[in-house]
C-alpha cells in the first residue's frame, strides 16, 4: 500500500483553514504596502491621469478627444495649446506617435493642454465669480417679488425669517490658482 494513502493516527491532521490562519498576507512583509497599492491603482490601472510638472505662466489640464459636448477644437479656439512631449521632461513615454496629435503628451484618449494664466484667470473669473453673481441677482429679484405676493385667499406666499438673505457682493474677484 502507498504511504500517502495510509492513515497516520498519531499525527494530527491539519486543515486548510488552520494553515490559512498561520500564513501571513503577502503584503504584510512589505514596507508601505498601502502606498504601493495606491501607486498601482493610479499608475497601472489608469484610474488617474499622471500629474505633469508645472509650466510657469500656464495652467495645465487634460482634455478628452472623445467628448462631443466639449470638443478640443473649441478649446483651441479659446487659447488652449497642446503640450509637446519634448517640452515636458519625464513625459516622453506618453508621446503620441502618429495622427493629429503626433508629438504631444497623451494618456489614453486624453491630451495634455496648456492655457496662458491670463486667459485662465479670465475664464475662472467669469465661470466662478461673475456667473454666480448673476445667479445671485436673479434669486434676489425672485425673493423681492415673493415678499409682497399673496395667494387667492390673501395670505402671503413668502416670508423672510431672521435677517433674510445677505446679497452683499464681494468687491473684487479672487485670484485663482492654476
């Protein structure tokens, strides 16, 4: 009879579960296991785009070549310029080899673009300062209209509690970080 098939009554049989409890997880021996996992997630799984180094005087952003609502040619008319791989040390491996964006930095369908800071400041001021002030003014007008309005039974439709809404406008727009 084969020794492997013979029962050994004096040796306690070990179960897989008991062996699993005795084993350490492979990453337990590695230093900075959590940091390494984050790095793998961002670099290998493409969950995040690489962060390019700053270019003085420019705001950098990744633009999609597949977004039909916000196409790249529209951004280029606004002043965005694609970034050449030769101008960005350490990003040569992301250089587009052929096609419309040959020689520029790309990652999947995203192309790296730069925008001069003066244009960036203008855009950010319009989108995040002036446009919200315009919406605030619309709300102020609606509140004023509702304050005197009454329903068909003569009851007031709106009531201001406390000091009401504060519509004090900031004196100047902020400076946005690129």
